[in-house]
C-alpha cells in the first residue's frame, strides 16, 4: 500500500512530490500491538502531555492490571486511588472511566470497531468524554491503518501545508480539505509526510 500511495501522491500533486523528495521513504506504521481499548485509553492519557511524561504514566497505568492487558471491566473495578497513584489527573480519570463503562456496557462496540466505516467509528469514539474528532482520527490512522484520513484541525498538518504551498497564513480546515482532495484515497500517507516535513509528530 505504501509504495502505491507514494506513487499516487507524486503523480497527482507536484508540491506533495517535493515534500516526499525532501522527507524520504515512507515509514508509516500502525500500532498493531495495542487492542482497540488500549489504543483509545493511551490516546486519552497522552493528551496535552510530552511524550516522555505520557509514556511514564501509561506504563504505570498498564502496571495496575498486574500483568494482564487493560480491559474495560477491570478498569471499571479499579479504585480512584489506584489511578491517581499512576499519575492520572482527575479529568482524565473521568474520561477513562467513561470509556471503560461504555465499552463494558456494549454502548461502544470496542472490539469490532474495525468492522465499521470511518464516520461510524468517529461517531462512537466521540461519544466518550474527552475523545474528540482528532483523537478518533488518530485511532483510524495509527491503530486501524485507514488510508484516507485527513485531520483538517491538526496544527501540524496546517503548518505543513502552509510551508509546502507557501501560503501567507495558516489554512483553515476547509482550505485543508480543498488542497488535500487530490490526495484521496491516500490522505493518511500525505498527512504522515506533512508531519515529518515540519519535524512534527503524530499521536
């Protein structure tokens, strides 16, 4: 898929071809090692934290499950003191509990999300407190490997487009979608290149 995507992007957009040339080979990869539940929980924990601090807290969070993988039912049963001890803020604790309770009750089909379309997945995930469209898009891209996602609210994407297209100001989401329309059906790979072009990183 990667080679086909890169060839397509080069062919349809000379500006993107320049970005690809500057960045080099595509090393996009998914987080296959995480379950769907773990991937969303990790995204919540990582919000607004540096990568190193978030990784430390997520490691402590995983340790609360005593060698087992984090599961909705086990998280529902965990006391607040345990989560606080792992360094999780009160606000994020609420988000994680809402995710776990919805998944445990079957309100979100967490284990079969990959069987749904992109918009359905975004709808389910954004029903969870603290999970917005951007977080849902990161799940689509980096957990499920969906090839045609363009996070038009993402600052790194907007900066990457501004730089590559030499725009005077940051493009708004509508402009991002207009510029990115030609990249379909490989807008995920275009996004990866835009992040790398400004030395940014994704979730």
